C-alpha cells in the first residue's frame, strides 16, 4: 500500500506469491474506502495485493520478468463469487495516478 508518491520505481525480479484464500489475508474497514473497486458494505473487506493511490511518475518494472502470483483459483468460482461477490483482492490497483509505466510484469 502506497499513497501520495512521486517518482517511485518498483523493480520486481522473481516471483511474488500471495496467500491462497481468505485465511490470513489482511482486511480493512470497508467504510474507509480507498479503492473504488472494493464493495461498499458494512464490516471488513480484503485488502488489495498492491494498492497505489495519488501517484505521479510511477514505474513498475523488472530486469527480466517479474511475476505476481495471486493464487487466483482459491478466490474464483461460482460458489465463491455468490458468497463473497467482489470482495477479493486485485493483484494491482492504481487509483488517481499519472505518468505510469508497467513493463515486464506477469500477472498470474
């Protein structure tokens, strides 16, 4: 989670794997907002894997291929969607940003 950043570069070399499923995944108060993609409801909702807001001059890159592995099979499926709807983390959410470059990253 990053906000109000200027000229930020993140270099990802290798694979960054996230927790499979809800157990242990960080949550936040849904009413606080922050990400317009998260459902507006009372209670808690899961946080995004990467969340960047209010950024200028953002570069996400790799010297080879950086990989974000989100364990998506644990979050998707008809029954899970009926239970949780959109309350699941996105691998990358960028809100209110200018001059953004994303290169050599694989989202899986």
